C-alpha cells in the first residue's frame, strides 16, 4: 500500500528539539521512512459527517500543536505521524479508507493511534479486524451508550457496531457512562449479552478496577465527552460531570500497557469549542503521551507456564470446582482461567483483579468468571 495516497501530511510549523515528541516523530514524507520499522502510527481524522458538532475536522491538528511540544520519555521511540486521512465522497467511504489503513498497519504490528473526527469513524477502526478471522474485544469510554434512535450517527454508532455482520465480537465493555444519560434498557441489553459496564461513580471510587477490563481489549475507543467540561470544554457534547483529565490519562496508560491492544482512537473533540488556552487539546495530547509511555513499558509475555507467573488454585466450597489464577511477577497483574468446550478442554485466560481472587478465596465466584462462562459456553 502507498500510504501517501491516503493522507495529507501535517505541516510541521517549526523544528522541535530532540528531547521533545515533535523531535522524535518521523513523518512519512521523510526520506528514511519505513513503516515496517515503526511501532505506533498517528492517524489524523478530519471527517465530521456523523456528528452535528462543529470543528471536529480541526481536532487532529489542534492536538498535534500540543503533542509535539511535550517532552519525550527515555524509550527509543519508533513513532510516525502519517498526517490526516483524506475523506471520501461519503462517510462510508471515509470509514472504508480508515479500515484499509488500519488493516495495513496491523499487518506490520504497527498500532494506529487515531485522533480527531466523529466517533462514527470508529466503525472503520472496528472493521479492520474482520480479516483477522478471530473474535475480538472492544472497549469504549463514553458518557453515553450510543444506542439511541437518532438522526445523528454518532449517537447510534454502538448499535451499528453490535449488529455488524459478520459478527466477530467476543466482548464489548463500557467505561464511564453516566446513568442519567443512558437508557436503562440499553444497560439491560448490555448485561444480557454478558458484556460489562462501569459507570462513572464506580471508576471514581477505584480507577484501578478499570484496568482488567482495558487489558481484555483488542481495540479502544475514547469519546472526549466522557471527560468533564472543566477539563475538556472542547468536547463535542460537554458534560459538567465526567472523568478528570488525570483519570483519562490513567485509562490511556492502562491501554498502552495492554500487550493485547492493537489500536486506539480518540474522537469527538471540537476544535472551535475549546478555550483560549487549548485545554482540551492539551488533555488529549497528554493522554497520547501516556499511551505511548505505557506502550514502551509493556512487560507481560502471556506465557503463563513460564517462571514469570505465579499460579494459585482455589477450591470452591460446596462444589467440585477449582479456579486457577495467575499473577505476573513483573507487573503484579492477575488473570483467571475459564474452561469451556467439549469436556471443558479449552482454556481462556481472562484478565481480572486481586479483588476477584480474594472473592474466590471467600467462596464467591467472581462476576467476571460468571460473565466469561456465559460468553464462552
């Protein structure tokens, strides 16, 4: 694929110092550009069809202005900025172009870091996994559950995602919804499908409980409207309550640390609604910084039979069941084993928390174990 045909390059306004992200990011217009040598590719989106919010077409460049000035970490970065994806004559064509680009990048194990545009473009990100012929898990961070029957596509994109054929969705999980913005029937539908959601209040009590859900995800979509308007006044649908900027960065860090995650998108930022200081652009840029740092701090191999993991077996009272848990010596993260299939011969390693392990030691089957059973059996 000739990526240059799909993108308009970002016009870098100045030369950035070597210790900044701007001085560490390779443009695809560089003479030594080789996508096979990259780890992460920034993909700007200017598509604004699918939302009534103005200025989402400006978001990617607004974020770049802040991102490029941030100081780089200690890792050896292999990051490219491909520029802004050229829009198609119709929204569906823009989605198809994003799908094709993401498919191409993932064949080289390059993570698309998608920023800008309407959330409807997430469908292109999702459909990029179709050719992998495997079940995947999706994480969405949003103040709403976008299953509304409305003219605005971004308010109903989740329905399109859940009903897409062919269906290769193993799990859909949702973070930071606000109950007064969500139809109770939509939450019931999510629960019946054995999907998991955590409302804003639960995350506020313990943001670390989001980590196992994020660790399950192959792709993550983040609607900026999930961040409170005090920190993100430029969200396309600003809300007085929501995640703080720090909590949004924590989620981005968890996403970067997730060895399984292969794409991330951040959408619904209106460049015209931001304040004079570009506060929303700064928050998104910092989220991207944390994601990048998380990526370069990935530790777990997933080889559970190796010496890098400790195995715990819990006998469940009044049953013949035993539950297996694994703890990483490197990251202190936990997984549990769910058996399924003919004679329970198949084994799935499901991310969990220490609280799930302690619940089992007290004789309670963890809720995540029950949900995984429902999806696998």
